[in-house]
C-alpha cells in the first residue's frame, strides 16, 4: 500500500500571512500588581495588532490596561493568532494554510515605539484608532519576535526563530511604501483591476486602489463602502520598491496572458 506524502510545512511567508489576516489576537502577559491574582500569574487579554511591513506585530495600548502595567514590569509576552474561517476566505493567499484550526503563537518582548512610521503604519490599517491614539495614556508598542510556534491540526506544527520569521533588509520598502502606493494609484489602476480579475473572485470594475503594500502582499480597497478591503499575497517576499515593481509587473503580465 502506497503511503500518502504529507504536505510540506508552511513557509515563513504563509505564517506571516496568517497573522496579517487576523482581526485580533490574544495577548498573554505576566501579572504585576494585579488586583485579583498574585505577581507572576499568566494573564490574557484581547488586542488588535497590526503587522508591520516586515512581519513585526504592532500594538496600541493604554497605560490604564492591566497588560500595559505587566509589560512595564516584565516585557515578555505571547500573542496567539487564530483567524476565523471568514477572515481567511476574504483574502487571496498564494501560500494559504488550508485548515480552519490553524493558530500561531508568537513569543517576544514588547517595546514602546514612538517612531512616526509605527504610528502611521498602525493607523493606516486601523484608522478608527485615530480617535484615541493621541490620548496621553495611549502608546504604540513593537513586539521584538524571539520565536513562533504554529499548529495546523493533529501532527502539523512548525517552530521558527524570530530571525527566520521576520523579513530582513526591507528598510527600502518601508521608506518607499508611500511612493509605491501613490504611483500605482496615479498611473496603474488598470493593472490593479487586471490583477484583481485574475487572482481573486472579486469584481474588478469597482475602482480598486492600492491601500498598502508589505513584504508579503498588498491590500486593496475601493469606493464601495459595503465592500471590505481585500488582500492579495505575493508568490515570494519582497524587500524594496524595485522588487515590488518586478512582482507587480509579473502579476500584471500573468493576468493579461
């Protein structure tokens, strides 16, 4: 009897994509001066991360929250990502993880980050947070990733170190981000429509524009308020505006072939 060869474990890019499409995550911190449990007790809470261009999670949290006080005493944290099937169905993934039970635990250290890029990146993806982002008790944090652990069901798992998960050398893409978005929306809306038609099941004729781009893919939105943004992931990670151009040209040529 022939044996079925198990599929290869998901790539680091596919694992980052799982985090990128999650609407929320569970944050685990180590209790400090908690009103209900002793110091050192594990405590969980719900947070809304934004995944940076290189795969780093970003948080906007209040000083009034228990988890922020915990982080200030001991900044070791874990984040559990487990996107709902509906969230997965709204994105077009080239390396999709085909299981409803997939979840990823990320281990790292939470570090306050006042960098304007962090603020801009977070609010681009979570614009409603602009209502309170400038309150005196709120601050942005970056999770310096030490390791990740993915479980995709019985017998399916993968462990990576932080430097295997986070994309290196992508500062050119960070600094060139806004220029890429502006250029695509000013000069190449026809290419975006063709890519939508080929790589997704969405109507390409509703005025899609590039909302953002990262190492693993791009987010598009349109003028119809009832249509949520869509994500189209790339076949390989990119690190610079030049690589962004190359992969978008490839996708456009494939869509018009």
